[in-house]
C-alpha cells in the first residue's frame, strides 16, 4: 500500500467532534459547503484570471471518481469539468462501460484554469489540493481514476509518470481513507494519438472489474481528531490522516447570486 502526504484539510468541514459524517446526505451537504469556499477562493493567483471556479460535478456519493488536471477554456466559462473535446471522449468511454456522468464524480487537481492551459505550477497544486482531499473524504469513492500525470503524481505522492502506471490498480491512502487508485492516460492525450486512445480504451474496459473488488480494507477506523489538532505524515509515508484545524464556518453565498446557479454549477446528482 502506498500513501500520499496530506496537509491538514482546512477546506474540510467537520462536525463538532471533528468527524466527517458517514451519512451520505450529510456528506453531500458538507460537499456543498466546500464548494461555497472554493468558489470564492483566492489562495493563488489563478483566482485573478479565472472566469469560474470548476469545483467538480457528478454523484456526491459516487463509488467511482475521476480526477483530471485543470479546467480548460470551456470549463472555465461554464464552471463544469470536462465539457470540451476531452470531456466528450470521457463521456463516450464511460458509455462503453455502461456508465454515465451521473454515476461518477469528476474533479480536477486545480479548480481554476491556468492561463493558456499551461501546466499547473507546484504552488498552485499546494494551494488547491485541500479541496480535492476534502472531496475525496466527503464523496468516499472506493475507486479513483487519475487522468494523466498531475493527478497521478499528487494522489500517489510519488513522481512516477503515467506511461509506467496506467492500467495498474493500486491501493493508496488519501487522508484517512484507502481507495483503489487506477491511473489512466488523460483523455486529451488520447484525442490525437491513436495508440494512446487504444490504451485508454483498454484500461477503461477494466474499470468494472476493479470496481467489483469493492472498497479496499481500511487501515484504521475513523478516529475523531482532538479539537484543534492536525495529524500529518511525511511525504511518501504510508498513511496520512488529516484533521481540519482551521476549518471556517461555511460562508454565506455572496449577494446578487441565485442559489440555483450554484446548484447547477456543482451539478450534483
Ligand atoms: N482537462 C482536464 O484535466 N480537466 C478538465 O476539466 C478539462 C480538461
């Protein structure tokens, strides 16, 4: 089992005892709270150039989650992940295994578009990763497909690239939970290279079998963190447990915005 370093998840709301609720409806409500924080986030300079925060969308209680790299131009305008050409391919590949967006949750490493679709900078990933870790903790997928290098490296906590790892399921521990990580080539890379598309399609076809394995064994029962404490593990360590130390109360939606707009942007099923 490999692990991922994780900082205290300040984006993660918790109840008074410092525990993420197990009830799906309560986790969904907390996911909305994290979205409200993300949509006004100014933790990195991408907040100055973005049009919309692309928090992620889909089934808030999904067994299967996809994690891409960062929003592109279309996503930035619409506030939804994978709505361009790469997204159409993702939809097609999901359809080929009998699934649809409503069955999964799709997020990105970065929630804001890097100008010109350049690669994410390490500082941007550091600033943004809490949101992804909070999503993983609240959605509680059993399987996570990382799309491309950035998501794979972040969730494995190791620098090995996607060409060596694609299609190989592995149990990794992210925060307090273990998931089956299944690295895939990024759909954008498969758009113009036939051999990459063939590899991606073959890996996709194996998703149902990995899903059928069910949740991996959890290394420890969820232990409530003492109020005000934060537990972290060293980079590459086997297990990292994070507790929010600076979780702020959910902010009220800014004035002048219809609540329905947010619901639509979060695209929860
Ligand atoms: N590429 C990504 O990595 N994410 C998106 O949302 C769109 C394209």
